[in-house]
């Protein structure tokens, strides 16, 4: 059953992408999750599709960002646990590399990239609010591979275990819908602006119709 436009929240795919089109909010979200500054955004796209070749499985990123220093950030919102996120992250990472390394360039020209999944559930099962993965040497568990990749999984269920106040309130907002700080209130303001936009309403209606048609056809 398709959700009513009036009932959409930040965790719904359509609304998440609409809100993240705001460069300021998108930048704040990424920096909050990574606890680092990312610089100025040079490119931002939502529902960005990549087809590597005709027979290959395509990829559609919720939010794809490239900053002026060339780094890529893919941000995904995940409400339901389809038990495939680790392999999806691997595939998304590969798609970015293949699509943005031009023919004739060197492997060292690959830009650093960050794959971020914001989940309402615990993918790993260790009750941690943030799981950050880098490629490290198994033998000493210290030496990094320095391949320029990083994967981050957010577990909103564990919001009570977050030390950083802003991130804690954001994860609590994801689970409860209660905006308690400036950042989450800005998100809510943006959501209301989208809901008052007739073009966005029509866009959602068209998308919902297509989804229903596809579901019925299957």
C-alpha cells in the first residue's frame, strides 16, 4: 500500500531525496555522520542512476555528492532490512569507481569515496550506533590498505548509545519523528515546504502510480 503524500516522513525514500536536495542540510548530515568537514559541494544528485554496461545490474543512488576536492559521498536511507547491505555497499562502491574513472586514466586517479547507509535497524547486530569500515591488514589489524574507500552503517535503533549529542538527537528523530534540535527542526521545515509544493505532490502521485502498475504487472 502506497503511503499518503501528507504522511511522508524523512525516512521515506521520496521525502529523504527531496530534503537532501538542499545542499546545506545534505552537507550538515554527511559531516555529522563522519565527524569531519567535507568542503564545498560541487555536485549533488538524487536518484542518480548508473548503468555500467547493457547486461549489468544498474545502480540508483539515493543521494550522490561530489565535493570540490573530488571525493564522492553516497548516502542511502534504509527502512527495511533486506539482509543484503554489505554486498550492496560493495556493489555501489564498484559502480562509482567504474563510472567515474575515465578510459586512459590511472588507477591512482580514483577519487576517495564514502558509502553511507542510514538504517532504522541494526545491520551488524552489535548494538552500536555507528559502524565504520576500512580495509585493514588482518595480520596486524593496524596497517591500512589506503585504497581511498570507507563504508559507514548507521543504526538508529541504538541512538541511546551515542555520545555525540547532535548525532544522538538525529538518530532519535529517525526513530520517533520528534525534532528536538536545530538540525532536525530544519529538516521538518523542509518537509513542510515539500508538502506544500503542488509540483512535488504531483511527482509523488505519478511515482506511486508507476509503482502500483509495476507491482500489479509482476
